[in-house]
C-alpha cells in the first residue's frame, strides 16, 4: 500500500501551544499569514507484508521432514518506508521596544536564508540549516518583516522493518512471534534548527529523532 501527499497548508494563526512570534499584531491578521507549522509539502509512505512461500501448501514446500516444515512455514516480512519533507519554523528576534509587552518578535528577513546557504550538508558545514546573516533584529518600534514559518526544516527518511512467525498450537489457538526494528537503517532524523536569534546555536541543528530501536513481542491468538 502506498500513499503520496503533495500539499500546502496556509494559516494566519495556530492553536495548541503555537510558538511565540506566530502572531505579532492582533489588528493585522494578513500580516501573520504563512505556512502552518504542521505543513509537509510532500510525503510518501509505502508499506507491505510478504508471507514467505515456505512450508506446507506453499511454493517452496518441504518434503523432507514434517518437523522441519513447521519451522520454515508461517514466516512474514513487513516494512513501512516513510519519506517526507520537513515542517516549517519561524525566525525569532528579541523585541527592542521597551513599551512593547511582547518579549519576542519575528526577525527581519534580509535574504532567503536557506537557498543562500552555500554548503547545505549539515554534516560538514557545522550543522547549520540556514544562513544566519540573512536575518536581523527589527529596529526599535518596528515589528519584524518576516512571515511565520518561512523556512522548512529537515525531512524524514525512515525505514521500519519487521519479521514474524505464526505457530499453530491447536485448531483455534496460535502463537505469534514478532521482531521489529524502528529506524532500521539508523538514519539520523534531524529536527528543526534553533530559530531564536538570541541563542548561541542560532541556525544550528542540535537535536535528532530517535535512533534505531528494537521490539520483540509474543501474542497469543485464540
């Protein structure tokens, strides 16, 4: 089964603990229009289950021993492959206006930020995701000119792989043994970079998703 999504989600506000800086002016919602924080431009998910053709009644049937037949039959392989573009984030800067009760505003955007980064390989460029020189602190008494969620973060490249065996205990009872490897290739799933100009790691990716994890399970079916 395969699913592909190509979309663009726009919003002028967000609910559920939206990041600081999403809304700057309550009287100008158009000023806060941009991509929603959960926007993923493209996403492909493919999954499948393969019942191995081994054992009694299968293409590769064992003709040597009934005991061996019980060992080689009932096996399955399954996988879920996920490839997705990342989610966007907002560039933040501290307010320089004493009368403004807000502590953070959106930054001024001087250039694109992502496309202007010469070396986009985070493993060799110091883990930078965008060009920090493209953003500046707004002048006193001014809001930042950048929109919310203007840069899209790293995407997802993940394979979950599993293998299982179904053992018939009696006519109405089976035992299922299963082993799963999540992020089986142990691919680094980079999360969004630090987007606050006040931080020392501004522009850098400092966090990743979970590394490879294994799960073993037994299930009794009746």
